[in-house]
C-alpha cells in the first residue's frame, strides 16, 4: 500500500469516527482532516487553512477554526499551546506530551508513559493530579543547549514567530 493510500485510509477512519459521534461529513471537514493527516504532525489553524484553501479556496479561516473546535469536541483532534504562541492541532491518535524549545521553537513528542512516574509522585506527595493535556513542557532542546554551552539549564530564550 502506498503512502497516499495510507493517508486516504486514515482520512476515511477519522471521518468515520466523526460521523459515529453524530456529525455530518462536509467538504470543509473532509479537507481539514485530509490536511491534518497529510501533515502527519502539528499545524496551526492558519497552516490548516492554507492547506485546505489549496484544494478549496472557498473555505475561510473562520470555518477552519469552527471545524477544528468540532473535531476536538468529537475527540478527533487535540490542540496544545506552545508557550505564549498560537495553538497547534494534531489528530488524537496517540497519547503523548510535547516538549517545546523556547529558543528555536522545535517541538518533540514524548510518550505519555514517560511522565507516569512523575505524575504518580506528584499525586501521592501533593494530593494533586497534574494534567498537561493542552500545554507543552517549555524548556531548551539539546541542540540549543549545545550551541549556547549550557549544560541542561533552561536558557530562557524567547518564543519564535513560527513553530517548527
């Protein structure tokens, strides 16, 4: 099976999930899901709109935002916030957290299980259950630390205008 066939199959699966939650499958929804599947990662609403408008110029940014909200309520899409920047969206097909470098803007995914022990310790020691669902863990990536000569300390850089 080619990668295009895999993408098409994934779009059909996501749209079926959306339909099973009682939502209509409209052309803008189909294009937005296809854009997210094709990206294979994180996209801002504006990036989704650009990808969708390449296929259907009549789909406005407001429609993209409303559709992303509907997809999120249906459990198809997740949004996260990277520091003070715009929200990014991705399909909700894997449980993971995001590490956001405040210096270069790179985003790394880490499995949810990587933080299970930390969250269990916080819950046990502080009677508090942390939830990072919509937020990234901010810091400095290894590449930026190496460039600055830092040995694992957050250099507290600024957020870039665009995300990687």
